[in-house]
């Protein structure tokens, strides 16, 4: 089957990126455009016949659309890395490649982490991913409860970090995500003036 080229004009926050899409027909092109827009958080897009300049992102998404990955071969990422993890920059924002794949494939993103199950840390082959629930956190739920107990008893962040064997910045990040309330659960009581 002959493939037709389309130009996807993706827009987010007044920034535009053009991506070349190779598709079997217009319906296939629209489906690819929707998958790409979901992956990179696009607010609006236009799909036009014709070609535009091919870039690394369009090559990557066309490979995902064609499903040209093999079970037997690792696909090491050859472009940019951040924190030793494959990444790509779109709209001035960093996206981790494995997270993009999870979004593109529409795997429920909430709490899912994709990690390569092969020995290649730079591998971006979706067939080599193992999907693990939960955020990449150094503190478990029990550790969080212990942290809150330490702080409730008046211990400092440095003491809590030492007891939990993590860095102080980990404690601060965890506290920023926690919703702590010092008010009474009995909302019938009027607040003091």
C-alpha cells in the first residue's frame, strides 16, 4: 500500500511544531495526529496534505505508528538524555521518551512507569518495557507515615532524613506533595479570632 505524507501543525501555548506524518489514508493520518497530540499535550492541531521538514520527533512517531520495533533487538536512544534517561524537547519542554511512548500508546498514565526490562538503559523499544505502578519515590507509604510522625513529635527535617536514610531534599519534596491539616476534624467548631 502506498503511503501518503501529511504535515501535522501542532500548537500549544502559541508555539507551533510541524511534524511529517506518513499514513495509509486520511483516517490513518487523523488517528496518528490524535495520538501524537495526546502524547505531547497539544491544545489544537491542523492536518494538511503535503510534506514538511522531517525532524527527529516525526521520525520517532512514524516509527511508533509503523510498529517497526522488533522483540529481538534493542533500540538505544541516540539523541538527548537528561538524568541518564532518554528525552526529547518539544515546545521548550523536556519529555522523557518512555513517558511519550506510554502516552502515545494510550496506556493509563496515572501511576505507570515504563522501564526497560533488557540490560540496555537507553532502550526505547516498547516491547522491552516493563510497566510498574507507582511513582518513582524513595519513600514508601510507611516511610511517609513515619515522616509525619517524626515531624508531629517536633523532630526536624534533618533528623527525619537521617532516620529514613534519604537526603533532606527528598523530605522537602515529599512534604510539598502532602496535604497536611492542623485544623480540627470537627468543622462545627468555630475558628478562634
